């Protein structure tokens, strides 16, 4: 046999070992980097130290903003059907006490959405939900939460019923 026709032996053991070692090193580096990022993102956070004097100063500033003259926004009468049988209807007049004039200006722009959401709240109520004092107070808190969700800068402090009739 000549040298040209001699079978060539392939050695796959050496390159497979080298590939396995490279994969293991890359895997360890990736796991180490992930662990480091997790540590820096969660455990490595230092809490901000707040002094009592700073908190009292912020509280006083907030109280000064609350001492301003509240602004009242009266909405048109709401007529809505209550849920359930027998069919009942509720008619209420609502006045919203706004924290400041900025909120008053903002509520004017979103009044149709606010009216729609209040009517939706009323339509979901049953007679026994609104007949008691606790039910009326719960309705107030629902209205405040819903109206405040439409406002960006303004805040509704309170809701006053100027008329509340259920038929």
C-alpha cells in the first residue's frame, strides 16, 4: 500500500474535550455575572435614611396646602336605576369638595367621564345597599375613589349629597 491510500484516523476525543471545557467556562462566567447582577439589583440596595425633622417639615408643608380654602364642584342631578327587582330609581345631587382650584379646573375637563362612572356605580347598587347610613358612606367612598382615578393633579377630599331620593 502506498502512503496516499493509507487510511486517515480521526481523533474526535481531543476536540470534544476542548469544546466541553469551553462550554463549562462560559457557563460559569454567565452564572457568575447573573448572580452579581441579582445581588446588585436586590440585596445590594442600601436604604435611604430619613430623619424625623425632614418628615416633620414635609408634613407641615402638606398641612399648609390643606389649610387652603376648599373648592366645591356641584354636579347636575343623577337619575339612575338600581339593580334588582322590584325596580327602583335613585335621584341624587352630588357636590365634590376639591382640595384646590387646580383640581376644580381639572374636574371640569373630565366631567362626562366622571358622570358616566358615577351612574355605573349607582346602576350596580341594590336598594338595601343604599338605604342605610353605612351604605351611603360606602357609596361616598366609591365615588371619591372613582373620581380621583380620573384626576392627575386634583384631589377630591369629600363628597356631599345635597339630595338623595330612592323610589
